[in-house]
């Protein structure tokens, strides 16, 4: 992911919500794609 260990620790802890940019990095690193969408309630 080309990120620091502390950034990964924050993501894993769930204490800080991840940014869209971080989620994109995770998707690329895991061979998946990030998809964010709105759905009717």
C-alpha cells in the first residue's frame, strides 16, 4: 500500500474512519475496486 505502519494500525483499530484515498489504496493493494454508492432507504 506504500503507507506507514502507524496508518495501517489506525485503520485496523477502527478508531479513525478511513479516507476515500486510503480505501482506494487498500483496494489497489488487494486487487479489488472501491465502490461507493447511495441506495434508497
